[in-house]
C-alpha cells in the first residue's frame, strides 16, 4: 500500500483543476498494476469529481451551473461569507475511488479527474491511498 498527499493550487475563486496526470503519475510510481486508488479532499469548500476532460467548456459550464443552483447572494448565516462554497463542495463530494488496471486509473474515454475549488484561490492538499489487489 502507498499513501501520501499532493498539493493543488487554484488561481481563481471557482476553478476545476484537472489532476488526472498527477494521479496517473502516483499510480505509475507506486508500481501497482491492479488495485484501488482512493482520493480524499480534507477541505470543506472544495470537492472532487470525474467528468469530461476533452472540452474545457464543460468545466466552465459546471461552474456556471453551480452558480445558478446555489445563490451567491442569499442571506446565509455563516459569518465567514463562504456558505455557497460549502454547499457546492457538499454537492460535489469529498472523495473518489478508482480502479487501477495495468498501472493506470480506469477512466472512460473522455473522463478526467478534477479538484473542484469553490473558495479560492488557495493551495490545497489531496490525500491518496493506493492499494494493490
């Protein structure tokens, strides 16, 4: 088993960052050919997801959609002022589980792994655990 963490830096308040290459590199460096990859985001205003990686407009559309679903100007009670970020993170989720096959994460043809920043810009950590089957 291999575990650790890596850093993701966002440059915008809301930003979907493709971390697929970083995850592939971790798996390949571990030497695990078949198994499970667990990713965990220990932050309450960011999430993880898998979605289309071929068209960058999909990332833009996801953020625009979240802004329509979660009102940014609602009179939330949380004093820090980032309640929309907490809600978006809850909708996205804090963890992912991926199968490892032939030394790579199992993803569909168009899929990519994203870190979803909703309260940036910030430097964040993602924890991982790779386990052989």
